[in-house]
C-alpha cells in the first residue's frame, strides 16, 4: 500500500514569473509581461539562497540545476512535504533576491511563477535518467558551464548511499 509518510525521490521544477505562457493565461487573455532571465552571477546568487535553505533545513537534494529562467531539483522527501518545501524555497529566495535588487518591501514583486511541477521517481533507471537530465540541462539550453555555480551546487548536494535506490525509496 502507498504511504505518504515514506520518503521518496521527486523531480521538482519551477520557473520565473511570466517566463512561460500557461493555459490559464491564454484562456483569460492575460498579458504576458517581461520576465526575469538570470545572468550567470544571478544564477549563482539564487543558488546560494537556495543552498542556505537546503543546508539549514537539512533537505536531501540529490541533483540541482538552474537555467536562466527555471530550476530543476531532485529531492528526497515525503510526498506531503513537497508543497511546503517548494513554497519555502521559492518564498525565501524571492525575498532575498528582492533585497538584492533593492526593491522596496511594499512594492509588489514576483520572482517565481505560482505553480511548480513534480514527478515521483519510481525506478533506479528513471533515477539515473533524471540525474543525467538535470545535470545536462544547461547543455540542452545551450548555456555555458558556470564553474562557480557548479561549486555551489556541489556543496548543496546530499551524498547518498547507492543502496537507497534498492530500498524502494
């Protein structure tokens, strides 16, 4: 029987505000405004913010990448924890980024789109495929390797025991 209290591996993605056109935007004819497209330096900054939360909350991030307007994360957690974890990562990184941009507290600012996607990683083959996909996502989007960013990512990644995959996480 499926248990929500058992830790599992999830591939989680989210995007910057207005960087994608959703069905809702089309249906209600919502005008798409300019979106945030991170520079290499800003990608490092956002990743540092996220790393601080990951370390403080002892989150188990197995893979991570940021690609100008979106983030990929492979996370071990309980299914019922995902929304709170993502909410916290998005909210805290947004607040820190807002300070970095010197935006007044009262001024409306949205860094991240409201929604996010997640998918459960059921097999070791799917795990390996997803890790490769996340690690190679910058190549897919034709982005250069950012060595400083990679150092921050490496410091955030949870070192896992290969037997985790055989235990049916």
